[in-house]
C-alpha cells in the first residue's frame, strides 16, 4: 500500500502538518517535477526531498540520491532517518572501502531509499557507472542537490565540484532533480538555474524573513568591550556564536571572553581536528557556550537555541551575513543578530578583493556585493526591510530592529543625492555611455582628471556642484541610492551606474535620502550613546 504524503509526514516523521510551501513542493517533486527550493535556514528543506523520496521508493521508482557537501550533516540526517525507520546511507571519505562497497551494493539492489553523497563522489566514473545501471533499470528515482548555492561563484561558498553536476541532467534525462538552498540573491539564483540546467524547474521561494531575530548593527569603537557589554546586558548564560575574520582574532577574543568569566571556546580551521570536534560537540550538548569562530564554523550545525550571533568583523556580503545570522533562533524564540562594523572593515574587505587573483569581472561583482552590505550597515531605516529587499522581497518596517526601536540621528542627504543623480543623467546624455562611481565623484566634486579631460566632462553644468561634500559623504549617499534601488550598478559592465525609475522620485524631491550622522561626518564623530 502506498501512503499519502501527509501520512508519510505523520507516520514516519511524527509531524501533524506541513509547514509553509512544503506540501506543494512535496507534491510537485513526488509527481516527478523539477524544483528550485529557496527556503531560509530552519524552514524545513530536508522533508521537501525526504518525503518524495519515501513516496517514490514505495511507488517503485527506486533510490533518491542526495548531494550534500557536508559530512557532518550527512551523518546527522542519516542517523535521524534511521531512527524514523527509513533506509538511508551515506557515501563519503569516512567509510572504509569495504563499507563503501556494501553501501553501493545495497544501493544497486534498490534497498536504500535515500543515499547521501558528496558532489565529488557523485561525479566519479565509478559512481556514474552505478547510476547508469540504475537508470537503465528504472531504479534511479530523484536527485536532491542540497546547498545548491555552492554551484555559483557569486555565492559565498563556491565549490567547483558542484559544477560537474551538470552531468546529471545530460546523462539521466527524465529523472527529477531539485536544488535547495537557504541563500541566493538574484545573481546566484540565475546561476543555479543555468549551471544545473533547471531553467524549466518550478521555483518555490519562501519568505526569507526571520521575525524572531532582532538585527542590530553598531558602529565599531572598542568592539571587544561593546561585545562584552552586549552579552552581559542581554545574553548572560546564553549560547551564541561570535564571528571574527582571522584565526588569531578568534583565539584572542575567545581568551578575552573566558577572562571575563564567559564559557567561550575557539573554533577555526587551523585548530587540530580533535579539538575542533570537541568544541563543536560541547557547543551542541552543553548549555550557554559562546563559540568564537571563523566562518569555518556553522554550516550544518543544527542547534535550535542559539540566542545570538555576533559579528566582530563585517562579512563579505549580505548572503554571508544572512546565512551566519540565520543560525540564531532556529527554535523560533527571540534571538539577536548583532554586528559591529567600521569603515576599516570595508577597507580591508576591499583590499582583499583587489588583491585576489580573480578576474576583473569577478572582482567587480564582489565589490558590488560588499557595497550592498555596507548600505545595510549604514542604513538609518529598518534593517529587515533592507535585508529582505536584497532577496527581492518587499516588506514594511518591522519594529524589531535597532533602527526601528531607536531611530538613529540622521542628516538629510537629499540634496547631495539629487546632485549625484542629475550628474549621472547628464553624463549619460552627453557621452551616450555610463561611467563608474569614481569618475562620478570627480565630476561632482569638480576634480579635473585625465578622464574628465578626455570626455570633456568639465563642461557639464553639474561639474563641481557637490564640491562642499567630502568624497566619503558622497559615497555614502551613493550607496544609499543603490540600496534604495534608485541607481543600479551594472556588474557585467565595469560597475557602471544607471538610473532607474525610482531615481525620478528622488530627483523630484518626493523621496528623501537620509544618512546616519556618523557616516556623513566620520572626522567629527560625536561621542555616542550606548552601542
Ligand atoms: P533546513 O534544512 O531548511 O535548515 P530542516 O530541514 O533541518 O531545515 O528543518 C528544521 C527543523 O524543523 C527540523 O528540526 C525539522 O524536523 C523541523 N520541521 C521541518 N518540517 C516540519 C514540519 N512540517 N512540522 C514540524 N517540524 C518540522
Ligand atoms: Zn526594523
């Protein structure tokens, strides 16, 4: 007898109801459709392929292959499936060759419902030959590609092995495929569809909102003290994660927290595997541990009661920030995402991009993404609205972020914004092509450079109209214009600036552009209130 999806949910997993779009996804994939599933962390992606896998196995379609980059996650999932009485197994480097052989034989005999494997494993000739034989016998049921953003170099966690997964579509036509991820902006999303040949797949995009997370971004002064105060005031005894950029800083901060009487542990890729494992286990099992870590920590860690995630350094982009902060409050109870940012962070990140061996095109995209994050950090309005807008979702002020709760002091950047916008417009009109931010700044501030001379841009009526603003101020205004969507940056064309429909409202004075006081005048920073 075959069970309905709802019965599988209930009888196998013990849940009463599907959550959000799960049911629609399960039905679509269960019936053999391709799917792209974008769902925030904790949203319940696993069931989206596990239930179709079980139902399709019962209906005689055979084995589902789950592609996952994380060994720890494979182990957890297979363990949980066994407890639920589902036949599952994994193939990865932790198995001896004899154990791996046993798993392969069971898979070939169709005795496994869900087989988890790392991408580099899936694309070996040996494994493909086994898939071939299952395909020929009609016992290859479904491919689920987890953490699908790893296929995109624009994502924050590019893994070249994912690229080779194109083979699945070419070699096994008709076998349904689904790609799942918790983070993908437009660029990454498009890349996933193209690289995995899922253009015709149905997309299931959940809201990315995590209403129980309160976002706070403070300006760095003495960030260690700021962090200590934040934890002492709001998170005494809570489990949390503190992200730092370097291994050394991880060690230093962990020590500082311990000295301050906190139960803190360091975690980074430079530590001995055993130590890392112990620290991770303690974080998961004990209560109230603060893990101080580089971004090597966190993927696949499913701890429901992480009460705060703090960033002492700015991440590379909004996807990274969102993914890392998303580890807070998976249990749905209130949690906080706290970040200290300083302009120096941006300078460092920019330097890392500039000095990386990547192509110029790639660097341009990375700079654009960094700017978007900076726009979020500098925003004076609702953080959540900004964050969701980045993932293509519109929303209203949340009442639960720092800016909503304590509106910051702002200065009116509307005048500067209009000067920038009209200059972009005039340059475009005069030269018929677009330029980047640097050249725009030079014109607005009235600097005669070679490029200005070459294009005769000193003759523009707006040349020098913004001379009383500093470049820093103008850049801040420009970032806000970009964050508001009034200006777009064409990453494929040397980051040239283009006006959008929204620019009109700013030009007409219908929409104001406000900036945080501190951003506008970094030299005369007032001594501020609490972080
Ligand atoms: P994701 O992979 O999207 O981060 P998971 O698949 O790990 O999320 O699910 C997050 C948690 O939610 C898990 O503990 C899971 O058992 C639980 N969960 C998922 N779907 C449901 C549901 N329909 N009802 C109740 N709990 C669910
Ligand atoms: Zn808000």
